């Protein structure tokens, strides 16, 4: 890959001048929002007659811009006077209230090492109809999706503990309850009703709990958007970051492209030799087992606001394995909403959780479309934050949805196979094979241990977790076989 790693550096500066300030689909004008800031958007006000929603410590709102996060501190919901009502109270939440528009929710807290042992449930009001949803569970165990311990990303001082995000669609009202439970009660909490329960020795809730309400912004910039005034410098910085993100794919697609086109096998093999021009002669002569390159929607294509992420890119040495995940964000999305959903997860990872960028290297929707994830180049070994302990020499693929009880679509499984056949093939890796990765430390494998894994593994192979859900995990054997066939093995 040496030839490819060097090839696009020279175009980045010129590209920054050539790329339009406003990408085709996106929140490119949103300025970064501090993690604890309750940011607002240029959206319609809540329905008349709804209760006032001002929070005493809500920070000053940012100027109107597409895409934002409202961050609301939780309140004690404990009614028993004999029970503590402080930050560690066994039940916290927010009473029903009107808020500005949002589409994704999540809970964050101060200490990224602390765990939320309990049950999180949310109700939301649909913006179009005013109808309230039933109570929906939010996946509380999310610490296994993270940068490895001791890395610059994990020790930045910005990282917070968090639940998985939940997609709820365009909403303007919310109600939340977070109940502390003993660890032993969590596994079967989903089988109980929603009424109050008496659970002895409940673990205290983490401190600093906040509800994050994420608005992904519209698919296009607002009419009449201007680069004049104090936003000019910020827009210039965002344009430079967008140029940087696009330039690293310049060998695969025209600069500024919204997608990287699919190639047939012959075209992919020519691309393979071009990208690996720095390899020894004997390797250049070996037949490449690489699957045809699939179509990939770029970050520009899904509307990434490149001003949100940390500048620059970080790489690992190569890609030896692919870890498959589910986002645990629910299945109630339409494929037409996926760019908004990815923008929401991206904003949640960066602004709410404190990561440098979205954690996954690739995202796949239930219609089988593949999206570029973390910036740095789709053909490169970009260091992600997806599988705690095993981010080095691997890539993370997230299938949008929750697959504990629901089967993934055939299109999604096929997309996993097509993507891995191509990307693993670039590094001469057999998707049906085994590999060894050195653990950076997880709750399943101690730090420094060399672990033998399937080249295409599920998240639960590296960490004790339910991810990627039982139903998706059971399809990985099929994905391995298909990927090998796509490679011509």
C-alpha cells in the first residue's frame, strides 16, 4: 500500500482551494458544539400549549445552524422521601416536555470507566403528528465500542461514558427514566413490565447523567446560507477539512465525489496493483485474490460536517481482520433516512462521547448500501474506535440496526461479504481464514495476549458483549463464504 499512502498527499492543499464550501448533502455549516452545551437549531417551535422546557443550567444557544445537540441534565424521579435524591439516586430522568427538533437520543455521563447498571427507557413525540411513542429501551452497555486504552483518543480528557444511540425519527417532545438495578437483574430486565420494581442492592447510577438529543440537520444547506461575517473563518476551516477527507480517496474517485463507484474484477485487479506499487516484485507477480470493489458512499455523500471531527488521520499497519457490529440504534429507519442517521451517530460519537471521529470504519444499511465511516481513506488501514482491545490491524463494520431478535436483511449480509472481499483482499487476507491479533486489553482477553480469531469476527469475539446481536452473528459464516467466493477462492 506504500504507493497509495504517498500518492494523495500532494493534492490536499490544492484541493482545499477547489472544494466548494457547501457539500451536497449536509450539515457543513454547523460549528462544533461543546459537549455539555444545549445547542439549538433553526427549527419550528414546539406545539403551542406544551410545557415550558427551560433548564436552569442550560448554556447559551449557538447561532442557527443545521445539525445540533441539546444536552439536558437528568433530575431525580425518586418519590420516596426516605430514598436519596442526589446524583446517585436510583431513579433519574426527565418528565414529559417539549424540546426543539431531534432524531436520535443517548445518555452520557462523566466517567468513561463507569458503567450504567440499570434500565434506560425513553418516550418521544413525533413532530409531524404530535403522537407519543411507547416506552423504548436504550442499550446501556456501550463501553466495548471505544478506542483502545492508553491511546491518544482515549486519554484526550474529552471522552465520556455513554449508552448506545437510539434513532427515533423527527421528534419534538421527550420523556426519560433511568432506573438503577443490580447487575444480575439487567439480563432479564427486558422481560419485565414497565412498572416500578423493588430491587435490593441496586448499583448507584453514574454521576453527571445527561440526555443528548441529536438533530442531524437537513440534507441540504438552508436557502440563502452565506459565508459572510464571523462564520467565514469557520467555514474556511471546514472546507479545508472536507478537502482533506476527500483527497485521501483521490486515487479511487474524482475529488469531491459523493460516491466511489463499483468496479468489475479486472478493473479491481488493476487498481490493486496500482495501490500496491511499492510491494516487492515477487508479490507483484502473485495473483491477487481481491473481490470487485463495491460502490461506497463517501463522507461527502452522506453529508459529514468535517468541522466536527479532529483534524488529521491516524492509521494502523494493515488490515488483518474485520469486526462486525450492530449499532443497537433500533430498526425503525427508512433507507432514505440513512444519511441523517449516520450524521446523528457521527455527531453523538464526537460531540457527546468525545471521540475524534465516528468510531466505525464503514457503515452498512438494511438495504445493503455501504458508507464510508471514519475519515482517512476507504482503502487505507484507518485506526478506528470500534472494538475495545482490537482496533489495531483491524477494521470495524457497523450494520445499522439492532439484531438480537431480528434477522439482518440478505442485502446487508451480502454487503458485508462484498466489502470484506474487497478491503481484506487489498491486504492479501483470506476472509475464510484465521488470524492473530494482539489484545490491547478487554474484558475477554488480557492485554498483550495474542488471540486467534476468524478474519471476519463478531464484536463478541473480542469482548464480552451481545454485539453484533445473535441474529447477525449467526450470519457471519455465510458472509465469510460469500466473501471468499467474491475473491475467487
